[in-house]
């Protein structure tokens, strides 16, 4: 009863009568059912208590402390942030440890680019990142712009401009009879993962790659540049890893095994042999520094859509602009510090509900990732308050602060590889990378958790009035004003458009580009990813700092509060559910939609009857109807739900293919993987779709059989419960 009173009070605070919305639109927690719970009233009161805790002021304090110095993975400043997070976890009552791994990571030692032709053109870059009036930019610990995982190298060659460096862009160069062999390729950021640009350039024989940010993509063409506006200033550079994470993420020397400090060198592969490490040198520059290079390219005009926003006509080259590139990387095995906090479950301690965010940043990382860390710490404080009230979760909750995400999802991948057997019983991994760059809520998830996300946003208030769900619905409408997400704007989208099988707010598919990758795609743990986004042009630059965030990101920290509530509630609700709240019917429908699309592509490529989709379509239908039947039982559960939960838990793992994807054995999920040629964006039913991309009908046939078997296994798992 005490809890119930608290609940009513908290909800009165959460949805004040002064809100522009009529009071009636606020959810009435105690008389609504919650999917997965027999006793919604008790759960509602727990949730209301939790939701009352996250505080904007405290989130601001966390962010200020976390971002007071640059804290790249492996530095002493990174360790200091680990200690801060660990202390916050302990203060909340979590059983906390700092876990170390050793990973092969480069810092830049010497980076120089010079224009050696045409004679007399000045470019002694790269220039320092600088604007008028940013209080953080001059700290000597700001690392010079560089590309993670680039080898060292000295190259002098003519330059060819290759637009975004997609496979199609390189095909267009072939058609123009322009070869990149032996050349330095200049590509702009956007549309795909930077590692893919390098991978494709390497396949085409390029000698080196220069990445730059065009003002068209996240600079002044989009709006005022920092410090007047949120977009990239002339000298701002996007750092980032160019590692081939679509081969495997984590420490490049230990695919599939945990890179613990005691691991003998004999168990590591040499970095030169690692499929994750590019073979050609790569480095990023600003549009200030790209200007003289682009301006001195001859050859044909570029295709119109390749033209960016610098004030002259872009040409393809090669030359006469010629670049001398000198990169000396300082590669070492460096220490990573993951902070792991446990709240032991009272009924099923072996079932870990995990919620994680990375902590390491290229520089200050106010948005990426520490807006997520600050929100996570407020979620942790909320769980701490529940613990003080005597509540204990049914399942174990694990909060994780990952290190080395920027270098290649390292802290999370190594931890997953170390805990693979523990994770067989894990009901969910909830990720949050960038929590806030603006006001627009968005989410991605496996289909079984899409409805779970929609449901829980219905009880979280939005700073805009009403609930997060209502705001999400409004912004998801096709004619809603577009506040494009930062990462969408620069093509680093973690959010592929999902197959719309449900007329509800769209939840995206999980590709790669953040720490859920190892959980879902290697260990088969159902995952979600949430964020709130807006205009954000300082991604991975020195200017992603507290001053930018306070001015443009979330000046009042109310979206930080919102994201702390959403993220924490995911963990609390999943950990306490009587019946695991998965929807396998939606899953089956989505897979069927992916198959329809693949079937159409197969007909286009190979003709009407070349490939038989009969068995795989039947398997998808079987999975869908098994999902529908078990969903009916979840909604009307028997007294003993242990067997029901066991079947639900096992179904996602049944979608793992033990031998992995062709040529990429680390990636084992039959439905989702990052694309070899798209990077962050998801490739759905990757075995089949990538075989189709290659035009390989025999491999497509094999992969259809592998997929059919996985879907049959998942269906059988669900059918096993009667
Ligand atoms: Zn991040």
C-alpha cells in the first residue's frame, strides 16, 4: 500500500496538471494491464517509483564531470571516468567490478599530408580544429584527428575523388574509365560506414584513403555552424575507426575469444593477419583542408550528385592534385576498463538482464557517448532507490559501462566472448550509445521486442507533454517536420528502415555500429537500442563537448531525464516480468516480409523459377503461427510459467547458425548482420541477401536452406511449449 501511495504521488509529479495536455490523457498506471505481468498494479507502483528518480540537474552534473577532459580508450583520463562510474554504481548499491581487457589499439604519432602538386598550392595540413570561443578546444590532450585501425604508411600519389565511396560510386568511376589503382582516394563521409569506404577502395587497388566531411552533409549547407549553430565548422574533423568490423568486431587479435590480460600471445593472431585491419593507410581531414585538394582536381566533371557544397565545380581527377601522406601510428596492446554492476535477482539470478552504454570517447564525447552515460547513471540511481525501498528484481540486472567502443566495439565484444555461456539465459540486452543529441525519440530492436518498447514508452512522460509514445507517434508521421538524426545525416545510421508489418510507430532493425552487436549477432541475446536525436554536426570532433551540449543538445537536460527513464524502465520491467514479454508473431511477419523482398530480387536476378523459395517461406509461416499461438498463451498464462519462459528464451538462440555466415563465422545470427558493403546498416537475412548481391545462385540456394532450418528450429522451440 505504501508503494501504491508513492505511485499515485509520483505520477502526479510526472504528469503535472499544468501540462498542456488534459490530465485525462496521462496514463492511469494501476488499472492498466502490462504485458508480461499478472499483477499490473504492483508493477505500476514500482515503475512509478523508479520514474520519479532521474533528475535533470544530476544528469547535468554527471555529464560535466565525465566530459571535463578528453578520455579516449586506454588513457588515464578514461580510467578516471571508469572510477567515477564505478563509484556511482556502488553508491546505488550495485555489486561492482572494473574488468580489464588488453586490445590492439593505435594512437597517432605523426600524421601529415602535403600537396606536392600543382606547384605553389598551399596545404600544410591537417590544420588544428579551431573555432572562436569554444572553452575546451585548446586542451593539449585533444588527440589529433586520425583513423582508428589505419596502418602506418607513406604514400605519394595523384588524387581521385570518389564521392561517398560506396560500391556504386566505384562502379561509376569504372564507367568513366578512371582507375583508382595506386592512387589516393578522397571520399566524403556519409551514406555508409567509413570502414566500408576503405574496404571498397582497397578492393579497387587504391594506395591510400583520405576521408573528409563535406559542408553539404553535416556543415553549413545544413544550417549555422558551431559555435553559432549545431553544424560542423570548417576545421571540424570526424575521427573514427576504419576497422573492418563487418568481418568481426572487438580486439583485432582475438576473434571469438576474450582478450583477458592473462591471455598468452600464442593465442592471438598477428594484427597483420587480422581480417579486421585495413591494408592501406587512411586519415580524416576537415573541409577546410579538403578544399585545396578538391579545387585542384582535373579530369571530367563529377556526376551532378557527387557535387558537394564547396564553391567550385568538383572534378574526378586523377590529379593534378598530388598528395604526400605520412602516417605513423603508435600501436600497442592497451588496457580497457569495463565497469560492470550487478543487482542479484531474487528468483532467477542466472538470468541476466543487461543494460549498457559505452564510456570512451574520441575526445570529450558529450553527445557520443556520455549523454548516454549520464542518463544511465540516473537510471542506476533510480534502481538504487528501488533497492532502498526493499524491492529486489526477479532476475539479475547488470549495468555495463563499456570501454573501447570507438576503436571497434571492443569492451562489449570481449565481455560477451568471456561470458558466452552465462548469456544463454539472458532475456535481453538494452543498449544506449548517444542518448541525446536533440528532441526526437527513436529506437531499433529485434522484432520480438518492438512491442515491448512501444508499450513502455506509453508510461514515460515526454518533455513535450503527454508520453514519449505520443511524441514518437507524432514525429514518426510522414509529414512531420524532419529533425534528422545526426547519425542519419552523416550516413552513420544505426537505424535501417524496418519492414512495416504493423501499423504502429516504426522501430528500426539492428545493424551494427554499437555495443549490441556482440550480444545479438554473436550470442543471440534479444536487443534494443534507443536514442533521442537532433541537428548534430560535431560528431567525433573536439567540439562534441559540454559547451556544445549545453547550447544545442539539451540545455535543460529534460531529454536526458527522459532517456534515463526509458533505458532504466527497460531493465526494471524485463527483470520483473512474470512472462517474458516477447512478440514472436511480429518477428515471424517481419521475416516473411524480408523473404518476399529477397524473392523478388531473386526473380529479377535469376528468373522466375531458378530458385525455390517454397521451403523457406513455409518455415517463416510456421515460425509466425507458432509465434501467434505462444503470444495467445503469454496473454492468458497458466499458473506455472517456467516452461513457457524457457521456450520464449530459447527461441532467439534457435536463430543462431552455429557455423556463422559464409566467410564471416563470428556473425552467427540468421536474420541480422551488418552488411559487408553497408557497414552500420542492417542486412536482413544476410546469408541470402549477400549471396543475391554476389549474383551467386548456388550460394543463395544453400543459404535459403540454412535459413529455413533456423526458422524451423525457432518454430519448433516455440511449438515445444503446449
Ligand atoms: Zn558512440
